[in-house]
C-alpha cells in the first residue's frame, strides 16, 4: 500500500441495535490489489477496491435489489452519457480512443485544480431510489444530500475516467442506457434471468459480495466517505410515465414479486456502516 495513502474504516453503525438485530446487513470495506496503471500498461500499482458485502443473518433465503450495480466492476456516476460510435476504419477508431485517453487525463488534472485535490473531503452516496441504474454520487461533505443541490463537477471527472477504463476493455460494445423498469420486467422469470445482475440472492447465513474499482478516486485524490444512501430496502422499483398534461415524468411504483424461486422478497431496515479512504498527503 502506498505510504501516502491513509485508510480509515469507520466503526460499524449499529443504529442502537446489535448487528444481528436486522435480517440483512450491508457492510462496506476497502481492500488493495496489485494491478496495472490505467495510463501506463507496463506499470504495476496498488489498486483500492470497495467491497459491498450483503449478509443474511436470518433463517430465510432472501432476494432484493442491489444498492448499486457495477459495470465490469466499475461504478457509475452521473454525467453525460457517452455512446460508442460506429467506426469506418482503424484510423477513426484510433483517433476516438486517443481522444478518450486525453479526456480522462485532463479530467484528473482539472479535478485536482478545481477541488483542491487531497485537501478536500467528499461524501460518496451509493445508490438511491430503486431506478434501473443505481449509480453513485459524489458531493462535498458540507452539502446536505437530502436537500436539493447541484451535482458536483467531480462526478463528471470520475465518470470520464471510468468510461475510459470501460471502453479500453470493451472496444466494440455500445452503451444502451435504460433509465427505469417496465411492468414487463418485474416477473420471477426475468428477475432470475435477464435481470439477475441487478438483484441479490442470498441464502440464510450466507453472504454476497460486489467489488468496485476505486482507482479513479485514487487518481483524483482527496478523502472520500462511502455509504449507502437509503436506510431501508424497498419492496418496489420505479417506472417513469410521461404526464402529457404536466409535461413531466411521473414516478410509478412497481411492486416486486413476494417469491422468486426459493427466495422470499426482503424489505425494510438493514444494518450498515461507512468507510472513509484518503488518497494523497492528507
């Protein structure tokens, strides 16, 4: 681990109850792995990973929507959606990838200048309302995330870095952004098949782990406190319906099936914690 990197793991939040007082706990931790520098492929570096551990403390097998869904182990952050173009030849493909490379490096430099780099402290909110994409969002620790506020530009900086990493490993894949669930999605068959990566299926006493690459946060530097946004697991997902009278999208709740295969739907409170990691000379 880089000696200049300080890792602080917050105490597990018991919410005035014991860890086993809730059937489900969602635990966050950070580990380090050896990998390659995203800009210099022949350089070996230490890469931080965020582990989201879903733990079933009860005697019933449960399923529920993930608080976050990765894209090849990469977090999604709010920014302009970038769609992979159709290339007319190798030269055009090379120019596009080179531009992406430069945009990612510029985003890191811009973020360090604008945000004060390692001297800044941020909240990283994992998930939110159960839309089709449960993304992360970064905000300054002085912002009340439960009130209306403007998205911090650091989200776009991080998004460009992670898009660069994604496209480097998925050269020919197009991104199709689906914003919400449809009524036809919410069937036991779809939940265990085409939508299975969006849900957790965890047997009694077992755990399920999602792992996310934090290299973008390390490159931008600063102190980041990660935590799950909601304090309970919903028994529904959201659909957006266009209201032609008010000229706006209206949210519609779609209830999840009570039983999917051998798993019962879980909803309600869960225990969780926060984890803070500082990159740079903090």
